[in-house]
């Protein structure tokens, strides 16, 4: 197998399905980022991907803030502290997509202070 075999295969898939450019390292990046987001212990991930035990690369490079997870954490904090999430007026649904057993909507909202906010809302079918 030639060393550029995977790159050539990915290039063919990109053209066939009209996808953005895919690099093999992107798979590694996605794997580590998603694993961290799911709560997989960082020390195990370091050993799997070959990072030194004392390295901060795993967390600093691959530990992105996931907007869905961030929203989930905020909701859990509100629930934990018995706080009411402010009422938000839905102004406009910009896009609706069905994905598996979920409906995902991109929505423009007006907050109580008049500020506009774009958000993603999910509903199970």
C-alpha cells in the first residue's frame, strides 16, 4: 500500500459526494474531541493516541466547547438550583431538518431584554 493511498481514496469520496476536503488527521481529531465530550478519561485517551502523560495537548487541542453540551450543562445547572429559564419569544424558524428520529430547527429568538439570539432546537418524533 502506498503512503498516499488513504488521501487518494478520500479525494475520490469528496468528489463523488461533493464533500469538503477531508484529511486523515481529521478522523483522529474528531475521535479524540468526541471522546472527551462523552467523558472518556483523558489519561486513557492519551495512551490511545500516543500523547505523553504529562502533556496538555489532548485537552488544549482537542477539548472544544460543544454548543449542545454547553446548553445541556446550563439546563442541568438551572434545574439543580431550581431556577427558571427565562421565557424566550420565538420570532422565526429559519430552517427545519429531520435527522433520524429528531426534528432540528434553527430558530431566531428575542430575549426578554430585546436581544436577538440564533439557537438550535431539537425535538424527538
